[in-house]
C-alpha cells in the first residue's frame, strides 16, 4: 500500500458497558442503529505474520456480528474468472506497449526508478499503467513479507467460513478493476510513477502506517495518506469519495435491521470528511471510535 493506494463504528434499548475507555484507540468505529450495532473496521489488505494478533476488539465485534460486509464477497471469488478479468481490462491491445502509453519522458523516469528497485519493467510491457502500478506494489510488498493471506479480510473470511457466517460484498471484482481501468491516461501515469517513487521508502512507510492503524492515529493517516491521495483529485474521487457515497447508500438500510453487522473496508475509507463514519453522523447515525480493548454493547 502506497500513499496513493490504499489503506479504511447504539445505545437505544441496548445495555452498554460502564467500563472506562482505555487510552489506546483503534481504527474501528461503532455505529448505532435503532435495534442493532454496525461495526466499521478499517482494514489493511496485506499484513505480515508479525502484525498479529489483531486487537481484541476485532474478536469481540466479530463474535457479536451475525453478518460480515466487505468490499468484495471474499468467500465467493473465482480465481480463474478474476485472472480473465485482469487480462481483459489490464492488458494493452496487440501492438501497443507500456512504453508507448507512457510516452518517452515518463517511460524514462519509470525505467530509471524500476532499475533501482530491481523491478523487471520489461515483463510488464503489455500492461496498462494501472496494472503495472498494482503489480509493482504487490511485488515490493511481498519482498517485505506482506501477504494478502495475512490481511484483515482473509483472516476474517477463514473464521467466517468455519463459523458459517454470511459474507456479502459492497461491489464486484469487475467493478473494482473497472475503477482503475477507467482512470484517464494522465491519472494512470501518475499512479505508476508515484508507486515507483514511493517504493524506495515503502518499508518505512508501511511500518509507520501499521503503527498508526493499530493506534487509531487518525491525524497521521489523514495527513500522510489521505491528504497525499487528495493531491491527485481524479484518483481521490474515483477510488475513494465516489465509492464511499455508493457504499453509504448500501449501508444505511442496515440500521433498520435486527441483526448486527461487521463492515470491513480499507482504512482510508473511514477517515476524513468523506469517510463513512463522518457521513453516517451527517445522516443522524450515532458513531464513536473504538479502542483496542473496548468492551462492546451487549444484547
């Protein structure tokens, strides 16, 4: 995860704990419906083995929730179909190359940065710039021990499968890939060049990001991640603000349900004025940030 790509919670008739909140917040919120709780968990999609265990509040919210909601329906993804979509949306037409798409100046910058990172840019010659950026990011993070299998989503997917809890998705994999594929040529070029530029310091950036995420340091996440994304208005609108607006419309009906929900989305979707907690508050839903060992409301 670079600074451009991301990083993501009722009193009513329910009894709440009277225990004082501890000092350490977490990137997680509790939103209160009329008859239920909806937990909003900010996710880091790739983590390392050493980033575990997750804060105990995640276990408590998972135990309380009857349903899980993720960006994608993660227990219903077909790897072969996904690869077919990647090939269809992310590969350039025959006869076109990444060098042609970037132009001479941007290609020279990309080649120089890729060489310093020992990234084989020639192997991505058929890729559109957005796919090249995503592939390079994943390659660099894998070298550092980050793995989607350790990500928050996959951790909870495996638990939900064992516990037979239902997972639903806010969007499809085709929609997610389409958001990137529909970026303008200029935005895709910026995405690739910035990914390469930040890859040189990604180890430090990721350490800082994980620390801020675990400590619920919203000021750091907003200043160093969200604001950096906002410097690229098309990217900010396409991969964050517009998606949050669509998700809000899907989440609002949950607050009239009797069941409790655990919603897991990338952490940057929960930060700032366009973040889901702020938007829920604007719609009259009580929301509060949780702590790493928060006691949760009980039925």
